C-alpha cells in the first residue's frame, strides 16, 4: 500500500481511515507493506510500515503544526525543509525504488500524493494498481478549479488504474463528472470506524471555561477539522451569528488550523461574535478528545466532504452531529441532522432548535450511538478482498 | 509674546503589559495573562530590560549631563503608569534615572491616563479614574502635579479640550496635522475651539519625524542628519514662536539604534541650538505661560499621531479591534461591582491601546511599523490571545457572584 500518513502522525482523517482499513485487512490474513513519506514510530505490529527515503538521505521527519512540511536530513549532515509538492516528487521515486525490492500482488494507493508512485511501479512491474480516492481536487479546493497539476495527476492515474475505489457515492459522482471515468470502473467502499468505548462520564475537561459556562446554562457547538475552503466554515459562522441572536447563551468552538484561519477570525469579528467564537488551532490527544466531549452538538458544514469521519468520532463521545448533505458520511450515518452546506437559514435553525431541546439532543445521541456501536470495517474489507482476488486472478491468467 | 525662539521637546515614555500566548486551555484556570516566559517576544520583563539598557539608561545619562551643562536646557516627558509599575519591578535603576532628571526642576511631567488607554472614547468615569491614578502615581514617585494634559496616542478633539479645561489643566497636546491647521503652522500656541483658559500645543510632525522615523534611513536625501544641520533648519524656519518636537522617548536608542548616531545627535543639539542667544528651550508649561494663544483651532473629529490617516484607525480600524474593545468596555459596570481590585486592575491593563494596535491589519502584509512593534506573529493571534483573556475576566466576574448575563 502507498499512503501519506498514519496515526499518530496524521493531520486528518486520511491517516485514520488507512490505519483502520489495514488493521481490518490484516486481521483477514492480508500481508501489507505500507510505504509512508517520512520516518516515525507508529507502534504498528499488523503490517510493515516502510519509510520512503531517497538515496543520500538519512531520514525524513514530519514537521509543522499540522505536519504540513518535511525535514530532510541528508547523509552529509545537511538539513532541508520540503513542502508538500517537493515531498510528493521525492516520494514517487523513492517508493517505486522500494517496490523493486519487495514482493507483492497488488498496489493499493491512497489519494493523489501516492498516485504517481503507483504509476511508476506499474511501469516497472506491470502489477495491477488500485487507486483509493479519499478525496478529489475539486473537493479539497472547494470549487471546480483547484490545482491543475494535481488534477492532471488524478486524471492520468485514474485513466491508467486497474480499478478505482471511492469512499462514497458523493466521491464516485465527482470522479465521473470531473474526469469522465467510466462508472463501472469505480467501486464505492464506504469508510467505517473502529468502535472504541470512551469514558464519557469523566468530569475532567481541558476546556474549563466552557465547562463553567455550561454549568450556567450555555451550550457549546463545535467544529473540529482543517480550516480550509472545503470545510464550509464561513457559512457555519454566519449561521452562528443567527443562532446567537436567538440564543445568546451559545459558544462556538473551532478546533483546527489551515489557510482560512485568518479569514475566519476576521469574519467572526465582522459578524460581531468574537466573544462567542473560540479558536484553538490544531489539537491532538486529550485536548482533541475533550473538544468532542464538551460539545453539545458537533457540526460538519463541509462544502464537499468525500467521507468525513468526524461525526462518527463525535458520537463515540456521545455528541450528536449536524452534517452537510454534501458529505459521504451522510450516506451511511442515519441518526444525525443533515443540511445543505449553502442553506444558512436551515443550518441556523437546526443548530438553534436542537441545542434548545435537551430531549432531542439526548434521543439523537442515543440512537446515533446505537448505530455507531455496531459499525465495523468488515463489509468494506470483504469488498476489497474480493477486488484483490479478482485482479490477482486476471494478472495470473495474463502471464 | 515669547521673546525667543524655543524648542519644546516632549518625550513619551511607555510600555504596555503585553498578553502572553493565552489560550482557551488557560481560560478559567490561570489569570496570568501578562506573564510570558522571559525568552518569549511578549515577555514584559525582557522587553523592559532590553529597552532600559538600549534606551532609557543611555538617554537619561546624556539628558542629565545636558541639564547640568546648560542651564537653559529643559524639556517635558509623559510617563505611563504601566511603565512606572514595570520599572519599579524590573528596572529600579531606570526609574531612579528619571527621578534624577525631574529633580533638576527643569523636566516637566505631562498628565495622561495611567493605563495608556482609549477610555475617553468609551467610559468617561473610567477615563477620569485613570487620569487620577496617573496623577497620584506621578505625585508619589516624583513629587509633582502635572499641569498639562496629553491623551493616549495624542487622540484629541474639541470635547477633550473642554474636559481638560474644566479639570484645570493649562494646556493640552495634539498632532499638528495639516487639515486641522489649514493655512497656519504648528509653531505657535493656540486656543481650542469652545475654551477660554486652556492652550493647545501642536506637534511639528515634519521636524519631529525627521528624528523619530527618518534619522537612520540611509535612503533619505538628508541622511546623515547632524545636530548642526538640524539646528540650522530650525533656525531658518520662519514664523516661529515655539517648535514642538514630540516623539516617543524610545526614539533614542530603540527606534533609532545607537549606531545610527542618535545619541551623538542628542548630545550636540543643545550646544548647536544655543549658539544663537535668541534661542532657548522651554517645557510645555513654560511656553504656555510666556506665549498667549494666537488663534483658535477647531478639531471636531478625533486626530491622533499615528499613520498617514492620523485618526484612530490604527487601533479601531477593523472589526477585530472594535469587537475586542467593545466587549472589554461592556464589562465596565460589572467589573466595578466586584470590588475586586486585582480583577479591576487586570481589566484595566487590557485597556492599554497597544493591545488593539497589535490587531491592526492595515499594511499587515507589508511588514511595516505595526509588525515591528508587535510581539505576535499576526494580528489574528493578538486578537485571540486578547479574547481568551477577556473571557477569563468574564469568568472571574461571574465567579464573584455578579451575573454578566443579567
């Protein structure tokens, strides 16, 4: 497998999905080499995690607040910072080099950053390649435009691929409309989540201020994720303004970093709600978990969300969600509130109405938790294993 | 009319209590907003010690020497409550050096708000309290009572002049901004519109900024500026009673570094100027006492000494700044109800205008003077640290049993 990140060194949902999927495949007796573009301790025993280190480089460390840059440490002692595009090129060649030394039946590549490596490996070995699309460029850029270089890679790789997996129907439709890929080449394999029982009764929480204000009858509405165009946060803030008009006892907690950060801080001030909107930047661990826990409602207002794991993470902590209909997760998660990302009226209505009804929040939380409790990766794993078998048979027949 | 041509040098001494990297995880837990680690850019102690070494001590050493050498030499300063507190705590030697200057009897201290705030525009009672606090502090540390008023950032309008007159001040300072002056020049004493007993002194910004901003600019056509050249300019200036050179004290050694020659300049200026017996120096009160106003100046809209706009937009120009300051002052009544002096004092320290200056987005992308003075990476970070501190104040008020929702 070719991947870009794994927990705990991930900046978002991609790493989590890859980790949980592989764990499920491994428990079904699949041998996996997972090639990542950096060196770090993952504490993973169910597969081989292999760093793609080019010749002449001693190690590559992830850096930046959300792991958005890479530190190359060369054998001659030099140190150089790589941005994501530099690193994409370095990875493509290094990963295909590593592939020459390993034995495998299938190459399974996750998202555009690994697609070129997959093509290079196919060129060298003629091994079948499966591309797993967690998002396409038009999702990430929040528009039709996006980076033309990235679009070219996605298009070329998808045309060359033996098979394409989309994490939702939403994504499958995007692949068809953006790149004209034949429908029957794309299989939908929804993401899932490893069910973890959280201690949701603990009274300790890092957000002491919010805890205190909740004891005074305030409600907390949270968003956790990257602050990028794709995530639809300007609409969320506009809805927040209206919710505060109706219910001034509401705080909005926005946990994350990203290129829209300054714009959003500005917008909150412009809307006159700076006192009620709390920005925390990117968080991990306890402070990340506590953000889900402290919230009465989690909102994922994404303009375009191929899957969107966070509402499932939220319910693990007992927190119900409002998600945009333009998300993959809304295809599989029934017990959540849903809204079109552009419908600020309805978004404000759903937030304000739900947080003013404890009965509704509790019922939504309980039903969603029932749904969450029985989730597993097994269905998705079964679909993938069938696909692997199919391609292995084809490849053997061709020899 | 004053029979001599006078330099009225007025230096403003101030440091704020900068807010540390203060997050939501600190809110309602620690209230130590102003306690940055010493190695942080926002460390008040580190900044004060640095500026003391680079500016306050060397400058005061020269100024004291000049006072001893030239009986005609005199000037005025304003010094905020926040920096006096910091000097008492971290640089007592700097405080002593200011006390020595004032003890000569030829250095006048100008009145202002203790917290270097914009309270005049938000809460009159709060404003008056802070002016009183400052007067008390000056009296306690220097044994004198200020006679002339300057508002934070020289923010001035007719209403402020009327207030200062009613409070018994003999004079008030403002920016000598061209639209305010019209055909007049700043080199005389004026009378604010709507007043009878108070004088207005206007900063000669061209000559002041030659020192404060341009002195070390090697691209400036007049660079290098020597004391004799500058003195010559001043002598050649026609239609002059008094030349008001108003600037930040930190011009000497901090904004203009020692290697720019600013200290030599200062050391030689009095000798150059006093070569002509028709020249002298005056404090702000002395020039007001010796020179009756020549005309009336009408300032309806607030004028300040900042940026090319000379308005309040450096502090109150964007929504982040406005929401921060409005939220802070919305607590005025409730915070006083607590009677908790340390809480009220923290709230007052948040009023210092510098906090809002750090949130300024004008020219943020150009990395200009605003960025130079900010201890934060961006105006956004400044805003968020401030809002988290604001929410902690809100929390503390409620903890005292005062309901901020009511």
